[in-house]
């Protein structure tokens, strides 16, 4: 009886360990955006917004903005957030994030040179 319980617990532990390794907590995503000026990263308003607000999006650990490719590379904890929530957070900052369009409130908070011209 003790051997059966021990074997059951051993199998349970090994299978749980195997499944937990399959779910990576650290993820990387490249998100396409549109920058409407050539200095958003250095802009007093937008550059500071990137430095402070991007890391306030729940689960975001680090990000890189590539001005030339117009992409955000975001490193995030998949246990705390998902890609859709990150895109919505970026849209609230005033920038498109793939298919998620920038919110009007976010756009209004940008400097005039950085606002979308629609």
C-alpha cells in the first residue's frame, strides 16, 4: 500500500513538473505601431511617457522602441498579462498597436508633432 501511494505521488510530481515547464512565463512580442514624427523616442512628452508608462502596463518587464521599423519589442510575464492587454495599454498611450487603434484620450495627451493626422 505504501509503495502504491509513493508511486502515485512520484508520477504526480513528475507530470506536474513537466507541464509547468511547458508554460513559459517570460514572453517576447513585436508589436507594429505608427510614429508620426521622427523624434518620438527623444520627445520631452512622448519619450518620457515611454520611459514611465510602458513599464506601468501590468506584466511588462522591458520594452524597446525601434523608431525606424516602427515597432515595440515587449518582454512580459505571461502569468500576469497577455498580448491583447499590452496592446490595449499601448493604445491608451496614444499609439496604434497592431490591430488595436490608439484611443482618442491617448492621442490627445501627445505633443502636436506626435499626434496622428487623420
